[in-house]
C-alpha cells in the first residue's frame, strides 16, 4: 500500500530534487527503526493510502521542477505493483527512479534493476549480528546477493544506521570484507526520538567524532563515504 507522498526533498535522491513515495509494510522488524508506522501499517489503518493515479498526478504537477523520484518504505519491494509503478513513473513522466530497499528480496530486485537509476541498500549490521539487528527476521546472505545485483547500476550505495550497542565501525568493516570495495557507503546518525522497539527509544547517538573516525576507517573500502546527520 502506498502510504504517503512527499512533494519535495533535497536529501533522498543525491544530486537531485526529488519527490518521495512511501510504501507501507516491511518484512523486517528492526528494533531501532524510526518509521514504525510504515513497518506496522495497521497503526495508520486505512486513513493514509494513496493510489498510483494520485501519485502520478502529484508528480505531474511538479513537472519541470522535480528531477527524480525516490521510492522508500517500509520495504517497497513488497508492494505487489512495484514494477508497474516504476514503469509508469518512467514512461509517463520520464523521471529517473531511486529505490530504497533492505535487500532481502534479491529475486524481485533483479527484476526491477533494469528499470531504476539508483539503488540504496540498508545494511543492518555485521553477519554475526544481522539476525538481531533485523528483529529476528533474516541473516545477511540475501542482502549480499542484492549488493551484487545493484553493482550493475551506475549509481548505488550501501548505508547503515549507526546504532549504539548494535552497529559499530567494526561491524561495517566485516560487511565490506565480504562485499569488497563499493561505490558509496553512507553512515547515518541514529535518532532515538521514535523507534519500533521501546528499548531503543531515547538512546543517545554516537558522538559526531566517532562517526567521522568510522568514515575514515572505511574510506579505503569505498569510492565515497558520506555522513548523514
């Protein structure tokens, strides 16, 4: 289900002014997730749902201003019409599409990659902690397969939310030891104001200095490393 639409964003599609489409529902249950209403769409019941026609109309109104569309979630690949939605955006509006995904559905991602221009895969933690970080839902194996799939794109990134007690720079290094050098890695600052699990609500984030040091440590393993506050 399409849950929400953001008309203008300067941060969701690097280098482009974008609109953002939010898909409800997720196959993971990451305790630190900051969008519980998208992971558990029953929280919103049926009051916030949009049709594809409404999305296309809203995008059309921004023609000549918006330069791309980011589809995020939740997990967008769970949306049954994700391929049709992306095709409509590309064919009817001629806009490039960025996909945010947790990477756990590599077969569906394989089908979609020829239609998108940018992919961002959320890396939850190191292999040994992936099950815990995903809320007991998955290991890292399908995610690694997805990483190999998105390498075919000119633009892709891996990104991790740096959650104190769950994700360290050592965890990121263990992931990159498996993937090899990647195009871009984004380290995202954890925000504990609202989380899926109450246990993570209110946890203070890592200091900025820690994130900067982490970025320096992984810089040899990525063409570009960025910090997101």
